[in-house]
C-alpha cells in the first residue's frame, strides 16, 4: 500500500472532483431557480441530466477500459468533463437565458464522467494483489467520494456568495487538477495491457457467463447501489429546499448544515473500508445493519419536526449508507476476475448513477404533491435493501478474487 500511495491519492482526486462538480449545485439550486426563472423540477434536471447520459455510457467506458487500459479512458473523460464545465460556466456568465446551454454543458460533463470515476474502482482492484489491500484502497476512494459530498455544500454555498454561477466555473478548474495528478502519478499496472483484446461478441458471451454464475448477488448489489444513491440524493435535495424555504437559510450556513450528515457518512465509509478487509460475511452484515438503521431513522422523520431532531435522524441514516457503500464496492470488485472487472464494475456504477439521477426529480414531484410521504418512501426503499441483501447476497457462494 505504501508504494501506491501517490497513485491512490491521484485516483481519489477523481471522485472528489466529480462529487464537487455535481453536489456543489445542490445548495445553489433554489438560487439558480430565482436567477434564471425556472421551476424546482427544471433545476433538478441540472443535476439529473449529468447522470442520465452517464448511465448509458458507463458500461461502454468499462468495456473500453478492459480493452485499451484504464488510464487511456480516464484522462479523455476528465478532459470532456472540463470542456462541459467550461460551457456551462460560460452560458451562466454570458447568456441571457442560459438554461438550455447549462443543460448541454452538464450533458457533456456526464459523458466525461462516464469514463472517469467508474473506471477508478477496477483500477484500484488492478493495483493490489491482496483482497485486504483492495478493500482498503476502495475504502479510501469511497471516503474521497463522500468527503467530496461533505465539503461540496459548504463550497457551493461559499462560492455562490461571490456570484451565483461560481460553482459552474469551479468545475473545469477542478478537472484540470485531476488531469495533472492522474497523468503524472497513476502508473498503469504492468499486466494491464497484456489482457486479451477479445472482440465484442466474445465480450458479451463472457458477461453472460459471469451473470449466469453470479447473477443472484450481482443483481442485488446493482439494485442496492441504485437505491442507496436514490436515498442519499433524494433527501439531500429535500433538505436543501427545506433549509431555504422553511428555515430561510442561505449561503455557507446552509452548506454547513447539509455537510453534517455527509461528514458522518464519510467517517462511516472510511471506518467500514478499513475494517472489512476480505471478510465478505462482515460486508453483508454491515449492509444489513446500515440499511436497517437508515430505514428506522427515516420512519421517525416528520415534516414539521424541529431542525435539530431532523438533522439527528438523517445523520443516523447517513451513517448507515456510509457503512454499506464500501462493502458493495469490495464485494463486486473482489468477486470478479480482473479481465472483466472494468465492465462489471462499470455496470454497477451505472446503476448508482440511476439512483443519483432519479432521486432529485422524484423527490421534487413528491414535494409538490405530498411532502409527508418523502421519508416514508425513503424508509421503504431502505427496508427493501435489507430484504435484497438478506436473501440474495450469499457470501459463501462468492468466488475468491484471483487478483
């Protein structure tokens, strides 16, 4: 792990940058609505369009990373993210009615994102031989991802104090930092380019065999990853709107409160990644414990409750999500052979993006019609995760990784 520290730091910069580029907008969305005259549903699409296109292209980037190499896919992806961020920033700054061009810029960011963060997971899996090291490395990446979520609402709120579109301007700058770090510090594993370059028909046959042998637990992990991201981005979207509409909080104070549950999520992810090692039964128990705890916490949330009690309950739920995420990453990365790891983990990342994309617009629609139902829905989704993990994830039947 010591000799790979710089590689890991460079890779960890990608989820931090991607999360900042997306989640910085959450506390700013109500302000964007006022500045350019759009509805809450339209503003939620600024978040979701990024994810919609990534969902479609992530499996392609995973396949290409298995064929051509991880780094050769990550770097162009980061460059496209920077270009899309620059377009969105220019539109917000200079165009009188910028909404459509902002969406186009976010669309381009989604294309680039599909080739960046999803390929990080298999790259970490390729870097280490021992499952304990893979789990720890994935824990660092997931922690970086959640750390980006912690600082993003604060950063978004502070940047918006300068000018409302400053979070858009930050995206190409952050992308450039990741490009430099990955270019200079991430070393291609020696055996990466020695993988057999199978044709697409053989690739599809191979994927079919993987799902035939492992479909039960892979299906569960894909759906659980989707549900966890739906829960996280759903309640963050509602929390942001509630702080502004009900408690009249804006700027950095609003960002600080949004960061509280995310900070605990980050800590839980780090501790979880450190502790699980190669213990697959422990991974399953943490998924059950975390999701069950989130479900119980959400049941108690009421629309008119005091802010501090609300914050306590969503923080408990966030800890549960934080415990589950590195376990999902480790199960799917360590359970698949290296040659197909990029393709399978990219499908998993694509399912996570489905949750990210679906959360804000669905919660926006529920807010409009019956806001009392929001946290009962989230509690139900969390309970569904418990059922999926309990009955479909059988760690005794998982193959030991041959990394």
